[in-house]
C-alpha cells in the first residue's frame, strides 16, 4: 500500500511517462525568402537585374522546395546555386544546384543532409545566379526566415 505522500508524486510520474510515450515528434515547416540583387554579391556589382526565391524546408522529410524568378540580367543565366555556409558578405561553395534559372523562372527540390539543414536553419545559405558577364555571380540573396 502506498503512503499518502507518495500518491501525488506517483500520479505526476505516471502522467509524464504517458506524455513521453504518447507525444509524437512534431515536424515543422520553415519558410525562407531571398531578394536577389547585384549589390548583394561579394564583391557587389552594378547589375540592373533582380530576382527572388521562396523556399520551404520540411524538418521531418528534410526536403527543401523552392520557386524563384530572375529578370534584367546582363545575359542568360549560366548557372544558379544554393551556397553555404556563409553569412552575408562572405562567399561559400555550392551546396545545391538550381536548374532552370536560364528560363527566367524556376523551381525544384532536394533532400538535405543534417549538416546542410543546420546551415540553412542557421541563416548561412544564399542563392547565387551566374551569367557569362558575371561568372562569380550576378545576383545574390541570403535566405532568411
């Protein structure tokens, strides 16, 4: 037989144990955006082009999905990528290629590694659009939540 003082503690323990077993891990969807401009490049350029990217990251499936558009470039886009890890004002290597930027609008998806997901969620990814005139990048925008 339990003593009267042990009953509340036993009840609290039972409730906590039930919650620990019954609580599912909740997936989150995180939204990002990037404003693409030549002035965001490192070093900046005077491109009259502009663009934008919106992206969604699903923490359960680790899937990053994006849509974007560019216009006013000095010529056709030769490549586009997600780069990281880097804060604004710093450059980094290619993390994920983006197809279709040469058409003006583009969309795609990729499954991220745990390390890539952490960099993205920490604000250390940017989008870069390259052209023949600006091989290192004509437009750039940091992904922000």
